[in-house]
């Protein structure tokens, strides 16, 4: 049984891969830093890394690290894999084993700063041989920020993911609706999701407001 995380912070997850978790996470981190908050960024496992000078470079982890004004990528993303697959699958293809305890340990820090942890893929996607993104969120006991791609069909994806988050006993800190394609005429996913979920939805243009709310909470 892993020890629960004692940090204030947030766990960023998504309804799917490619919905903009890192984009949202980096903007959130920069906004927190601008408010004087010391942030510990963590993306403990990342696949699809590029090989540069015999080192695997994690694109997402590097973005989060830079947003916090830090330079130790090994602390931010210690488990890096080349194949663009789920982290446990990419690890096995590299003759490695990736376990949940390793990821939980990677998210610990002696500093009592605000921790921003980004998962890989969607909330129920595999993250280790023995667990999902959902299991890491539970182990860390952090509020969850759900990133949703603002497109046709996202209301269904959002509500299903919210059900999964709540079934794990986790608090939803908010929803970020990330616009990744032009709006369709008449579409209003923000109003629909807020009406059906009774949870505050932040457009990607209001991440600074979200950061202020997190500092106050």
C-alpha cells in the first residue's frame, strides 16, 4: 500500500489522448508561478520521446518543466520511452517494467509546494503494468482537473470520464474545454457540460482564472 501524497496540487487528466493536457498544464503552471506559487511539475512517465545525443527527450515533460522555470528533467519525467504507445507497453518493448509504485514515488517531493501531475492518455488509460491513470490519481489523492477537447461528441466523453472519476472517490476541481478545432454553428459544449455535470467549465481562454481559484481554494 503506497503512502498518500501530502502535497497540495492537482492531477491533470483527459477524456482521451491528444486533448491538450500539456498545453493546459503549462499555461496553468505559468499562471500559478506568476501568482508567486512554487510549482512542482510531474509527468512521471512519457512515451513517444525523441532520441537526442543518446538521451530520450520527453516533449511534454520538457514543456511542463520549462513552464515552472526548472531544469531537472529527470525529476519531472524519470520514466521515458521511445515507442509512441501507452507507457507500460512502450516499457515492455524496451525490456523494462513500469509499476505503479515507481510512478507514485516519482511524484513525491520533500518540498511542500503545489504539485501539478499530468497523466498519459485518458483517465482510464493504462499507465503502468499494474494500474491506470485513475490508480495514480487515487494513490496521490489529488483533486482532478479534466481536460476535454471542444468538439462534437465531447459531452458524452466528458460525462463518462466524470463518472469514472467520481466512482474512484476523487474530487473534480474543474473542467477545461480546450478548443482544438473550429466551432460548429450552434454548438455550445460549455453550457451543455455545466448543465449536465453541475461542475464549473473553464474555456481554454480562462486558465488564468482557474489558477486564481486553485490558489484560493
